[in-house]
C-alpha cells in the first residue's frame, strides 16, 4: 500500500505527468499525426498522437466496426494453439497504417533508439488507440533497444477483443501498457455500445472544429444510458462465465443481443475523482470496473451523464492531484478477498472502493475475476506436477525407438506391425501420454490456463519432444487399423489437436510460417503418397503428386540433418525405402535422390 504508483509501473510520476500534458497537447493539435517531445533531464522520447473526431475514424460499419487483425503487420496478435486471429477496430487499424505509410514515425523512432533513449508512446482518446497500435508495432519488430517501448494512454477507447489482450499477455507485453481512466469518462466505455446516431453527436461535442463543439447534447442522458445498458450486457455475460455458469441460454443471448467484442488489456488505473487511484491488471476485473464504477442513481442521472463528457477532458489536471497525493490501492494484491460490505476490510481499500461506488454485486464480480485467475494458476501447477510423469513415459518410448533399429525395421514400422511385447508396452505409453496431453489442450481450449502458458520455453520443448516421438506411433496406429478407408487421410481427418497445438507453439516461438515444423507428420505424408499410384500420364493429379514427392525428399534430408527425424527412416526394410525404390526416375529430385541413396546404403 505504501508503494508509489510510479514504482509499481516502473515510470516516474514526472514522466507520467509529462506524457499526460503532451497527450492533451497533441490531441488538440491539427495536421501532424504525432508530436515528439524530448524533455530535458529525462532519458525518454515521448511520441504523442493527435486526436480525431471524424466518425469514419471511429467506426467503419455497424454494429461495432471490428475486423480481423492484419497478421502480416502484427503476427503475434493471435491465439497460437486455437489458431484464431485477434479482432481489432477496423478504423483504428486503417488510420494507424496510414500513419506508418508516411514513414516519419519509423524514422523518428530509429533516431531515438540510436540516442539510447526510452521510447514512450502516448495519446488521449482516439490518439490513445494510435499509441497502443504503435507500441505493438514496434514490439513486433523487436530490437528497438535494451528497453522495450512503453505506452501510457488517457481516456482510451477499447481497441481489440479478448484474443487481442490474450496475445499481449502471452508475449509478456501487458505490463508495458498503462491506461488511466476517469471514473465516469464515457470514451473508455463507448466501444461497448453499437454505433448509432448518438455517437455522431458525442464526436461533434468533442470536436473543436465542429459547430456543435462543447454545446449541450440533447438528450445526453439517453446516450449515456444506452452505453451503460450495452456495458451491462457485456459485463453480465462475462461475469456469468467468470462464475462458471454453464446454462446454454448464456450463449443463446448472443443471438438476440449485440455484444461488443472489445475487451480491456494492460494495467488500468482508475481515478476516483477525489485524488485517489485504483490499479488493476486483471482484464476481467477491469471490464467489470468499467461498468460498475460508472453506475448512477436516478436522482443524479443527468449530472453524471454530463460529467461523463466533462471528465474526458481533464486528465492532466486530475493526474497532477492524484500523483501528488499517492493515495493508491492495488486491487490485484487481494482481488479474491475483497471486502463485500462497505464497512469491512482494510479501511483505505474499503473507502476507495466506496468512492468508486462499487456495490456488493460489483465486488462479487471482482472476486470472481480473481478466483478465475487463481484457478488458472492452480491448473498450471497441476500440469507442472505431471511433467515428471510425462518425461518418464517419453523416456520409455525413446528406449523403444532405440531398440527398433536393432530389429532392422525402424520405429514406425515396428510399432505398426505390433508383433512383440515391446510394441504393446509402447502403445500403453502412447495412450497414457495422449490422456495427459488431451487434458492440457482441453484446458487451453476452455481458457482455463494462464495466458502466458503457451509461451513457456519448457512447455514448447516438451511438446516438441512429445510430438516428434509419439505422433509417428499415432500415424502407424491409424493406418494399421485402416482408419483412412473410413475416415480419410490422417492429415485431413485424423490428426489430434494435441499435435497441432504443439506444432504451432514451436512455429510461433521460432517465428516460422504455419506448417513449417511438420516433421512429425512425415509418415502420414508417406502413407498418403503410397496410396496414389504413379502413372505415365501428365495429368494434374500426377503433376501434383510429383511436386509433393520431390518436396518431401528435400524436407527429409533437412529433417535428418537437423535431428528432427532418426536414420531408422532409411533402413532397408522401412515403408519409406520400399516405396521410394518403386518411384520412376522423373519423380526423384537431385541432389536429394543421391543423398537419400547414400543414407540407405550407408
């Protein structure tokens, strides 16, 4: 409790105040997309993005103006295992790309990096969205300097969906983003509401170039209530998920109510309006606070609606007071144990929660957010406890693989034949490991593990070892039981998710394209090619097969050289060698064909 907010977020109060000042200054400037400030005495360069109140810069289409993220520019903004691309506001993305196309931003950032200064992106309102995308862009590029770029926003609208935030947390970038939010400010909540004519009125109210700038909105209360109703739908839906509700009606709600895809990420710092600050990193808790801190009673409805507009313009003044007082509560320290009543728990915590108007219902939702994160951590600990068991079973299969070479049959073909007790024991290990890995994948699919889980180096290494050692056995079992005749090929219909996930983890860690690390599927490709007869005609099917065969030969040499595949693949009695020897000469590529022949004979 005694720690200053600057120490907690690793940014000095002086730097925060300077960023707020520059963000407000840039917001009101015209023409330039950003201003660059290099304050004396601070080893930082502040890039403050200008604002925009043009409707097309906020929403491109109803209801929420979202689009899939451009993964060529932002490759990390996706779910790795589930292979889902993040959603982002289309207008924000389009305008940020336009800023990039002007080239001046990258040029100035390179200069700052060369001067060994900390890069800090900031913005107020719409400019905050540009600051977020700029920070992510340079994080994706990497190598900016010893210190990664930081981002501080003031009254920022929400920019992306849950996958967007999940990806940022997975990459361990979340702490680099700090979002200051006034208690009643309407703009941080505006993306929770579908686009409407009222949005245009709000944008005109804030637009200094509009004839309606600063003029009373009629009816401003109606718009505020509309935003809060939409926020209530989103917050209630997510709160039910936090509390483990399995009622199918919850998902059916989406068929009748437009729920915004946008969700918070990063560190949120809520300003109470009386000099206090509340810091929360948990994204589920931040969403609940965006809704519950802006509640109003019927008696004060009109006043609060007007205040929701006014508060959007006073961040610099409010922060000077708050940072001077340093009356700060860090909710993440005790989220699951928050006091439920307004007169219990630590006095400073309870007083601050009361200042934000957090009801018992709100505190229950915050507790649920903390509880979910703790359950994820417990699930991760359970998996960590099972690692030794996984390694023991993999060790058994590694020994089985080594024995296979003495039978001059190879690992794959020995298992496929199922003639000896060792083959039976290997199958038992295969099934035991499948159960453990399927449990992990199911937890990931249901978001029951921490966001950083898929980016853990030890997990990626273990998953890669598992995939390379065990997937050939799954393929052998698939074709031994002729499942391809009923179901289709292994690659199109039979490959389990546990292998797809593990392959994507490695490809993501190595920044390789999808499908690059498919060495564990070698035998599936061989089996598929074996099923297609080679002929003398030059039809499209034969041309396609020829390309596949020549490509497989090239990759086989690479995989054996890299140690991804064992040399038992080229034993005389292996399925691959028997098939390869039947290929017409035109199907063999050089120098790979000669290299494979040398491996077979020697």
